[in-house]
C-alpha cells in the first residue's frame, strides 16, 4: 500500500513529531531533577579547603603541608587525609530535620569563597551523628566514620 500525504498532512506529522520531542526532553529533565542523590560529600570536590575550624582545634594549610593548633599529635599527612575525607567520603542524605542549633560548629574556609561554609554537627541521643550543611541538607555521619572526619 502506497501512502501519500498532502502538504497539510506532512505539516501535521511534523508538528506532532516536534511536540513529541519537546515532551520527551521536558519529561527526561523533570526525572533528572526530581531524583535527589542518596549520597553526597560534605564539601564539594570543586572547592579548595585552606582551613577547618572546630571548637577544639584548627587545621590550617601551611604551604604544601597541614598543621593543627593546638597540636592534635597527628602528622601532616594524616591531617591531609582528614581534610580530603570531607570532600571524598560520601554520606547518606537525610530528609530535612528539625534540630536545635548545635554547639559543635565547623567552619570550612575555601579559596573560592569569602565566607566560610558552616556545618553543624548534631549528636542524637542514640549516639547517631547528623551533619547539617544548610537548612535543607542533612547528612548521616555513622559513629564508625566520625574519626575519619574529626581525627579523634
């Protein structure tokens, strides 16, 4: 069977084809945006950390080495691992929590921003830890990973 379409018929085919392509692109974009990551890093890999300030100590980059004040009794290489862990170890993303302001506040100074990135560490009653990066981002910090991030 030989199928022939008039100009009007081909225009309709073209219009429906374009609408179908627009729908596919729009739908795939919505799927990509709606799927939130189940894990993420505390500090983005794109940023360069130069200092981490905690209530107990400060880790500072001094040239190519790292030092802590007061001294944590840890080598510069181990301090480098602690700094790297904030950007390389993925943690589970939690649903937003309603937590009071924590007393344990970490400040990450990075070369790309004037203001530090402020992260709150919350300890729950059942010995669980939650890192609050902003009002919408909460990460679960298992107890066994705590020393990888804080070095103690």
